[in-house]
C-alpha cells in the first residue's frame, strides 16, 4: 500500500506574493494535511540558494501540533551541517514527535547558489557527496551511542530512517549499502523501476535484505484543466529554479492536468515499486489544489 505525503510550500512562501516567508501558515497547513488523510508532511532545505524557513525548526513546530503524520526533510543537505549538531537536532525531533521523523537527504545540485551556501558555512562543495556520507555515518553512530552518547535518544530504534535522494550511479550504490530508503526526483516510471532495481541489487551485494530499503519518490503535480495547469507548472519552475520548465523536466518528474491524468501518472510510480510518495504542488494555489489532491489519496493509498 502506498503512503502519500505533502511537501509544505516553504519555498513558495517566498517566491509568490505576499512574499513575507511567514512560516506559521505552513504549520497550519501541516495540520490540515493530517486532517485530510495525508500520511506525511515534508520540508525542503537551503540557505541562500533558495531562501526559506529552516526545515528542522519548522518540523519541530509541526510535531507539536500533529499526532499521526510522519515528518520528513525533502531533502536536507548534510554537507552544510556539523554531524554532532545534526544528530542532536534530529534525535530531538524524533523524540518529541514520538518517532515520526524521516531524514531525507541529498548532496544538492551543482549550481552556483549551492556552492555559495557551502562557502557560507565553510564546507567543501566539490566533495559534498562524500562529505554528506561522513556526516550521516557519524550522525547514525551518535544516535546509537557508538563511542559517544548524545541525548535525547531517538525514539526510533537505531535512529530515524535515512532516505537518500539522487539517481547517479554512486548514489544508487550508497543507498543500497547504507540507507533505509531511496528518494529520487524520479523522471519517468521506467527510470524509477530501473533505479530501484539497482539499489536493491546493491543492498543484496552488501549482505542486506533488499526489502529493507524502501522505494520513495519526490513528485510535482498541478491538478486542473490541461492548459492552465501546465501554465501554472511552468511558472512555478521558472520562479523556483530560475530556468525554463523544459530544463527542470529532464531532471525531475512532474505532471499537470486532470485528476485522472495525475492519478495515472503517480500510480505508475507505485506500480514501479514506490511505497511512499512526497508530492509537491507546483502552483501558487496550494489551498485550491490541496482538496483535489486529497481526493486522490484513497485511490493511491489502496494500490
């Protein structure tokens, strides 16, 4: 059975009018998502590359007003952080939420903005992939009390699940060897199926049970008449990334159109092995889109 999550529009709170970046409506939106039956809520991460609310702080606020939904980062960049501080903050969120936290992580794109973010905190942009893995291993060791003990302890046994984003060969290998889930911005059903098979093969090669590595996906949708929905998606891409939609569409999956079309497209990822979907609304009209997306939940959760 597939689980469906909602990406809270922390970046959209900055790029669309009124662009005050106030995070409090995001907390209220998380409550609404829980009431509508979503299984999880997610928050993205960046400093100045794409300014927004800090994800772990925001999720701590969400944890205090929800009881059921999982809380995740989509995705956090470990290479921007000190392992000890990351271990402490994530263990605290896991503890106060009663074990509902998922640490979704990625290396981040090779863009000038992400390079500047690494320079701001004094970390190595060019080695951000291997640097992220070092931070994650140390974080997991701290969660488990290896050599040093940090408090509070995570509620989740062994620490919260770590899901790795990305689809490069090295990432797929690392995911199978180390992670609890694979969390790409999947471009197509076939690419997703092939990538997940590679992850599971890497897990088996590392002596792990492949079924222990969950398939997840980060997807962007707009529901509505084809023309207006596509126009909203293209505007979102241009504002969010600063490049045309056709560029972004080669890097991450998105779909705009009727409920039937979106349902069929998302369902294709479930059929390809995805068990948890983080859905981003690629539009300024999150309040208008949310009920339509919630209507799809029962169809997707039953697959």
